[in-house]
C-alpha cells in the first residue's frame, strides 16, 4: 500500500486538544514542481506566440527601430516627415506643475516610441504581404523535373530572403495565401474532360447538356456566394469539407473513415510489449510538448515553400463526439493522462510526476502493471468501445441516455479527455516473411481489431502488440494522413536512435516502483445499454469481416529506376493501377487520388481524377509495343499536370462540392451537381508520404523503413489502394476490397502483374 500512501497529500486526526495535521513532503514537492512546470510552459508558449506573431520580424527589431527614431531627435533629422511632431502635439500634457523642458522631452521620446512601434508593425505587415504575394506564385510546380528557369531561381531567392531565419511551426501561417476559387468555365471543362473515358457518346452528350445548362443558369449565382466566402474565410473549402464529408456522416467510422499506419517494416527494437510502449509513449509526449510550444520546424517544399500547419493543432487531447444529426470535434488543452485498454478493462495512467513527464522506464512499469493485472471486466465493459465502431446515431443516443451522469459520465470523460488512447493487444502482429499473409492480418488488426478494442472516436489509437510491434488507428475528420505520419516518423526515430533499450530489452533508466498504480475506470452499465453495445458490435463485426486486405512489398524496382526513365513515380504507379483495374474489371472507372493543398492557409486535400483519356489510350495500347511507350509518356505528363493543378487550387471536385453546398443553402436545384456528387469512386488511391522529417538516413539504415498505412474501400464494389514509395528500391501497397462483392477479386491480385509488366 506504499503507493496509496504517497498519493495522499495530507492526513489529519481530530483530538480533544485540537487537530493533528500531517503533510506529505513528497506530495507537496510534486505540487510545487507541477506549478513551476505549468508557469514555465505558459511562459514558453507566450514567448513562442510572440515570435510567431511578429514573424518574419523579431522582437529585437522593434528595439532597433526605436533606437533609430530616438537618435533622430538629437541629430535633427526627421525621418517621420513630421509625424513624430504631430503625435507629440496630440499627447496629453500637464501645465505649469512640471518643467516645460522636461515635459516636452518626455513627450518627444514617447512620440518617437509610438511612431517607431507603428512603423515596425507596418513593416511586419509589408513583409508578410510581400511574402504572401511571392507564395501565390506557383509556376515553379509546372516546370520539368530537374530543370529550373531563371525566373524561378530569382523567385526562390526572394522567398528565402523574406522568410526570415529559424521559423517556428506557426510562423508562416499569416503569410500563406488563401485557396483561390477556380472559374466555373475551367472547372466544368476539366470535369467533362475527366469523365470522357468513362461514358459512351450518348451518356457524355447528356452530361454535357447538364453541365452547359448549369453553367448558363445557376452557376454564376452560386459562384458569387463562393467568392464572397473565400474573401471572408481563411479557406472556402475546409470547414464545409470537415462538417459535411466527415462529421455529418451517420455511418460507422471504423473501416469507412478511419485509417491506419504501420510500424517499422523489418525492425522491432524490443520484443517486450511494455518497454516498447513506454518508449513510444514517451516519444509522443516529447512531440506533444514541442507541438504545444510551436517548436517543430514547419514543413517546406523545396526546403523553402512553407506548408500550412493548422491540422497539427488537434493531434492530441482530441475526440470526435457523436451527435444525433452531426458529430463535433472536441479539442482540449494540457491533458495529463492516458487511457489504456487491456483485455476488456480501461485504465487511467497519469503521464506526469513532480512536474515532468514520466520517464520511459516509469511508463514501462505502469504498462507492465496493467499487463499483470488479472481482474475481470465489469458487466458491459468488455465490448463497450464497440459503440464507437457502429453507426453514429445509436452511439449518440446511448451516450445521452447512459453516460450523462454518475460514474459512467466520469469514466467517459476520462476517455474523451485523455491525451490519446493506447490498446495493449494480446495477439502478436507484424510483417513476417515466413507467413504469406502476415501484412494482411496486421492491416486488419490496425484498421478494426476486434471491433471493441479501439476507441475509434479518439484522434488516434496507439496499438501495442505482445511481440513489440506497434501501430496507429487514426480518426480522419480532424486531419489527413501526412499529419499523423509526421508525428509517427518523429516517434519512431526518437524511439530507435535516441531513447534506446537495455541489453535485456527494457527501457533505459531506473525503475521507480513508488508511482501510484494505474486506476481502473468504473462502470455501471444497465442491461439495456449492454444490448445497444452488442448491436453496435454485431454491426461493426459484419463490416470488419467483409473487408479483404492485402499488403504487397514490391522490390523488383522502385523510385530510382522510374526516375531514370524520366517519369514521375506517382504517375507511373497511377498508370499501373489503371492497367490493373482494366485487366481486373474490363472497364475503366472513376478514380480518386488524394493531393494536398497545404500550400494554402487551412488547406487539406483535392482530388486528382487519374482515369484520363490519355491513360485509357495507354492501357488499350499495352499490347502494341510500337505505340505504348509514347502513349505512356503522354499519359504520365497529363497526370502530372492534373496533380499540379490540384495542388495549386485548380482542381475539380472541391469547387463542385462547395457549389453544391451553396445550392443546398439557397434551395437551388441543380441536376448537374447532384449527378456529380453521386458518382461512386470505385478506385480510391492515395500516396502516403515518407521521410517528411529526414531524421533517419534510410540509405545508411535500410532496415529502419516504415511500411506505411492504408484504409478501407470507399465503394462496396471497388478497391482502396494506398501506396508508399520507400527509398529507391521499394514500393509498398495496401489494397482493400470487400468479400461480399462478386465483381472484385481477392485484393492481392490487383497490383502484382501490372507493375511487373510496366
């Protein structure tokens, strides 16, 4: 019971002669250190907030401007062109009670300081808007790879000059341009071009009539409202995209929305589950501390062009809260505990002691205590998390009815306010070359698990396996995969190359057995609620059992060979997927490829419609050796151009989506927009970026590469394909489809043959 005694801050005994009060020095010390840490954290956040707020200038530059203005008072040169004197005349002053000379000098100094401050603020805004104007230029994206024009070199030099030195994570936010609204004519033209290979002549003519009717009748009115929103909001797409695509969806988010990210492919730093979890959680806390302070370096294309960092704000302490009509994303600050699930029990683990993070060895001790705990789940506790895996409306109703008060509310609050959610799984997973479908099993475990051992509403679930492997299941509404991937790269590099393990596989550092034990959450779940839990579980299990996955490691060639052929690796893979789709189904289909728009403020994604007329011509000519190379290059160039247009705000689908939302608000009926928004994406693809941080040299450490991640199929009769270009000689694929669809073959057949034939 030593741990319990240390958790008590004071004890008192009532005696006839008074009260005997005993204070615990250890706890009082911890309280004091926690307070010091909190104030230190606020001071650092305030300092970094000021640095980011005045960027690309610095606080010291204010002093330089003030000194320059003050010196002008003595050399009788007025750089303010009389403005300092005007300010001086308008300052309040006392009459005969103070020396007229002293009062005049004081007002002159104060006037110079006020003018200098105003000039300094003006220069900051001038620098920002100059940088924003420079960042609005995107001609560099459309230049051939490996070639850079003189104008682009000059532009890059100017961007570097105005970007300042040592920027913080949010330093560039105010300088990022807004996402432009494309013209209706351009969007409709690109749309019609994108559907041409998918429709026969009659269908295409009908679509063309709908598009032209929309353009001539309703489009102008909707476009005006959209332009007005683009002037007022920082991004005309992102808030509607989050609300209507994610939060208003009432279908289960497990498989349908959430995605997963795998561990290192070939390496497992330790096979001790508690030790690996201890290091990884500690690395995440280090990342979170830098994130809260804004100390991460912003991501920059070409090492110069900044990317928006807004999505990173809600990485930790965030939960999707279910509602009857729409969900909300709840983001809290400064959460100090973690929720752990193991064999049907929920445990709360405090992450701080004495004003500091728990050390890896201390976290290992806490996790091992949970693994050693043999207590049984309370009634209804085992499958409780299945509520987050089923449809949103039953979960919202159950939350209101059964978790609105008492111990259930307290326990649910502990889960939803936790930094993140950790599952200590009891079945080993990971890539095993000796097992044919080890990656498939690993993918399904990360994506849906047992349907009740992940809290799918949390911003992300960290999953720890008995053999030391790890993984992540992430909720999609708050951010896109590259954001979680950024954190995961930092965590894996810190785990393997900075924290390390002892020879026995334990975390480094002394074992502190004096920490309070993790506490069990308490539940009082009535029979009616248990029935609701079981219904959600059965619904989720049906979805999970229907998903077929295949992980493919393609090692015959990779980015190195593709680039030697002067072809974009992404375009190469997309054309291979078009070939695979055609050979599998005998027809072409609407294809979704995700492209980022984070060069704009609050940007998220845009769609690249990869099935083009040029891609169709190449696929049909694959048996004709004389033509296929030329057609391949033409199709690859077309794909690259479409990808670049999407990145620079000239995509098709987000514009049409927002026009549709405006039409619903105005009560305007548009058959064209209804048709566009109802088209199924039978082939949904995405490339997961690697080496965003370059913390590990994979040429020097080739075994320390990640396996990437994936997602479920978007359409019931389609495929979901995530691919990761790893180094120069490896491409990993994560392919999903549904067993219930007779038209889709088993997932492992989709990519292998076409890639080899390319």
